[in-house]
C-alpha cells in the first residue's frame, strides 16, 4: 500500500464513519484470524467485541481508509495520538504553476494523493493534458489551464478560470521557473529579464492574483519554489540565484503581510533533483558526479521527493508554519567539506 505507520499499536476511529468501520472490521477480522494479536479496546467496542488489532496489515488497512478521507487516529508506542486528518486535502483545490512536469507535477501528484483537486497551469498544453490524465487517475478532478507567468493578464485569467470551474481555491503552488546558464559577463539584458521575470516577478504575480480569492476562502496556503541558489552563488548563473534568493525574501514578506488573513506562505528549497531543467547538469560528465558526491543522501533527488513537503505545507498540519524556506535536498545545504 506504500504506507507504513511505524510503532502503531491500537487504532481508533470517529463514530461518524460507521460505514467504513464496518467494512474495515470485516476485512480486519479475516486478516487477523490467523495472527498473534493484541487487543484494541476502541475497535473491539465498535465491532461488538472479539476484535483485535496490532498487526501491520490491519494498520495498513486503516491508513488506506485514512488516505481515502476517513478520520483516523493512531496510538503510537508512546501513547500519543496522531491525527492523520491533519494531512487530508479532500475537497481542497490547488493551482500548481508549471505543474505539467518535473517538480511541479511531483507536488501536484502529492497534493492529489492527499485528495486535492488540481489546476495544472503551464504553457505547453500537450504536456499539461498528459499531467491532467495522471492526476485524474488518482481519483481527483484536474483541469489544464494555459498560463504564461510573463503575462499578467494570463495569470489573472488562470485564477479566474479556476474560480469559475471550482468555485474558488485553497492552495497555490507558485513553481514555474527557468534558468539561463552563462557567466555574468555574457548574460544579456533580455536573458536577465527572462529569468527574473519568470521566476521572481512571475511568483509575485501569481501570489498577488491568488490573494483575494484565498481571503474569500477564509485563508489558504501558498508554496513558492526556491533553490540551492537561494543560498549559494554560481559562476554560470547570476540571474537565477538572484531570482531564487528574491523568492525567499518575497515569501517572508507575503507571510508577514498575509498572516492576519490566515494565509500561510512558505518556500520549498529543493536541492538537486532530476528534471528537464537539470538534465544538462546531471548528464554532464563532471557536474553530475560532483553533485552526487556532495549530496549526503548519496543520490540525486527526483520529483517524487517533493510530494511529502507539498502535502505538509498545503495542509492543516502547517497552520502555524509561515515565512519559512525549507530545504528538500538530501542534506546538500548542510554539507561542509
Ligand atoms: N530540478 C531541480 O533540481 C530544481 C532545484 C531547485 C529548484 N527548482 C525549481 O523547480 C521549478 C520547476 O523546475 P523543474 O526542475 O521541475 O524543471 P521543468 O521540468 O523544466 O519545469 C519547469 C516548469 O515551469 C514551467 N514554466 C516555465 N516557464 C514558464 C512560464 N513563462 N509560464 C508558465 N510556466 C512556465 C514549465 O512549463 P511550460 O514550459 O509548459 O510552461 C515547466 O512546467 C523551477 O522553479 C525551478 O527553478 C528545480
């Protein structure tokens, strides 16, 4: 099932989901009939006695139901309850700019797996439709919208199309980005503008367009996308680190300005993950291995690595987290020599 709840002992569920409980109890009884088990008082009570929990299969069934939207509490070894509903995004709507591939699609898949409906907003409509199909296969609604973040009117149109289709939205992932790799002395003004306008101004425009709609919803979550170049400089990139450093500062400013509207704004700071954007780097005979060797986790990341952090930052679990820049980098940013 792909989900493991380490240390789970006894499990309890809210009385509002007696249907799923009955199904779970029936399945669990069959599964547990041949296993050494430990009593679960709450389930035993709900099932009329004679029912036990404590095996991993049973835990996996309950986690499956939790991911399907049921309200589930798990009692760990320390006796503390974990409310998985905190991460449930069922009924939420998320716009993911640049959601048609790479890290954007990785985050979109994460949000959809937690129940959110997704608007994929990018320029390439063929890729966008492919992403829409992948998301729909997870059982959520997905909509492809044409967006070029360099054009403010298209940003507004994308937000409006989302509102017209879904009645509003709760989450913005401002992820679209581009890079030009050249020494600073060779970078043209046009190239500088392209990178700064796509990454920094584009992020600002999307956040600004989202703001009134999130306010109408009583709050929401904005996730921006930084980079290791939010922290480090580069000999062959100057506009890109400037834009990504700016995104972290923009994130902090939006976070403090919009906290009173119950809007949390956080920035993910990815390390080196394999996408179209980084292909010239990971396929490079020297740079690819150098990055691998400098990454404590011992591997390049991939778009799936973005799922968990996206779910967390988009969920109620992050209601008191705002203005933060959180690395997802296998330890790259904390590696000394
Ligand atoms: N991969 C990494 O290791 C890494 C590390 C740190 C940060 N990032 C950041 O992650 C984000 C996604 O990059 P990626 O690595 O996933 O590369 P990618 O696969 O090339 O994704 C870039 C995305 O941005 C979209 N985009 C580019 N220009 C746009 C524009 N003007 N308007 C709207 N959308 C635009 C692209 O879609 P269309 O071309 O269809 O518009 C595409 O979906 C970027 O912000 C990048 O800086 C990546």
